[in-house]
C-alpha cells in the first residue's frame, strides 16, 4: 500500500529531491512551503502523486489551518524546511532578531508540525526524519545552534514515539549544491574550498541527502531511532 509522506520545504532543493524519490516509489507525497507558485511548479514536475500545501511552518495559526488538509494518517514526516539569515545589522536588537529568526526558521518549523501531527503518525511503522546540518556540530553561530537544538529535540522525540513503534532520526548534511540555500554565495571558489575540506574531494548534491532520508524512512530502518546520520563526504572528520 502506498504510504502518505509529508516533506516540508519540498518545493526546492533537498526537499524537492526527497519528494521526487518517494513519488518515484509510488508513495503519496504532500510538499509544504510558503510560496504557492514554487510548490505548484514542483508538484506538476514531480507527478500526480504529489500535492502542494502552502503553509508558513513557523506560524502556529498557519500550522493549525494546515491540519485540515494534511492526511489523517502520516507514515513518513520529513522535516526539511529551514534556512539561514546571513545579513545582519549592528547591535543587540539585530543580534536578537537573528538568533530568534534562526530558531524559528529551523527549530519551530519542525517542532510545530511534528507535535501537531504526532497522533497521525502510523503506529508500528511511522517515520520522522529531520534535516539538520554539519553546522550543528561545527559551529556557525545562531544557525548552528538552532540545528543543534534539533538534535536534542530529536532524542526526546524518539523516546516519546518509541513505545508506539515510530522512529525519529536526523540527517545532517554538509555543503549541498543545487538548492536555494546559499544563493550566489556558493560560487566556484567557495565550492572548491568546501570540497577540499571533505575526504571525498567534492561537495554533496541533493540526491546524496535524499538517499539518506529515504533509507531512514524505509521499513527496513525500523530498529534505528534517535540517531544522527552525517552525510558530508567525511568533512566532519576532516583531512
Ligand atoms: N544546502 C546545504 O548546503 C545544506 C547543508 C546542511 C543543511 N541544509 C538544510 O537542508 C534543508 C533544505 O535546504 P536546501 O539546501 O534544500 O535549501 P532551500 O532550497 O532553500 O530549501 C529550503 C526550503 O524550506 C522552505 N521553507 C523555509 N522556511 C519555511 C517555513 N517557515 N515554512 C515552510 N517552508 C519553509 C523553503 O520554501 P519557501 O521559501 O517557499 O517557504 C524551501 O523550499 C534546510 O533545513 C537546510 O538548513 C542545507
């Protein structure tokens, strides 16, 4: 039977590739994001099993409203939505806005949705996979701190869902090209600099991360929970 899969941030980058992978396997996929036109375009490209759902996942009212549209049974929830604010003005107000913003964009987007659909996760088979970052383990200021918070939360979540036979795991990617995340900052020189920090001599692409997410969401991964799967070409270990 086809599974019901929800992929946040499924309109672009890693999320779209994750959604493509599930759709290709015949699963029903809901992709969630804030920009309607981006989601509609992605859903049209990914095929009839993919449905767009517009929702700002950092807004509790929007999440509550989305519950009407989300499936009554969710087999796989992929918390992939997130972003990083790079521009910052001077002073403590700007600092506070940045830290709060990164927390809202990367932590609350996952927490609000997961807690809201917790009762819809399929007992015995449900899978929650959350995308954090290598930044959670090697700094990167407010963004890294926010992604690290996902790790602590995931451990708590895995303990809570475990008795129902539902797993909760993290995929922590290194640098991934082909997404909107870096924008023009990821130029040729930066790609080469970052590739040189990995053991494989290349940065990642969305398919690398989608494969890790897909594995943790598979029925075969049912005895893996509370884990962090690093997907960074060996960058964390370093040369
Ligand atoms: N690319 C990398 O090198 C890299 C490395 C490590 C981790 N990551 C993580 O991987 C995940 C995917 O990033 P990506 O690289 O694929 O970048 P991306 O193309 O910018 O994807 C982020 C997606 O999240 C959605 N999103 C952001 N805020 C949202 C909100 N409040 N509500 C709903 N949707 C929201 C965006 O859509 P809308 O703007 O339309 O809402 C977008 O589709 C992120 O969590 C990122 O932190 C990326």
